[in-house]
C-alpha cells in the first residue's frame, strides 16, 4: 500500500489539495461573520500536522 501511495504521488496530491482548501478558507476572512477564520485555519494546520506525523502508522 505504501508503495502505491508513493508511486502515484498521493501524498503530494493530498498536500496540494490541502493548501488549496486552506488558502480558500483564509481568503474568505473578510466575508464571514459567524466563523473565526483564524482559529479554523489554525485547527486545519493542527490536523494536517497530525496526519503527517502519523505517516506509516496507520
């Protein structure tokens, strides 16, 4: 399974998609009243850090 992930650049694609979504969230800050975008962005970064730290452990 790990070889398949590496051979198909799945991790790189995951990270690129994460950055796309993260940037979209951060760019909406001025258009949102009900969500603390800064806090959401911080939590997104925390989740990504957990995912990257768990590489090879799942």
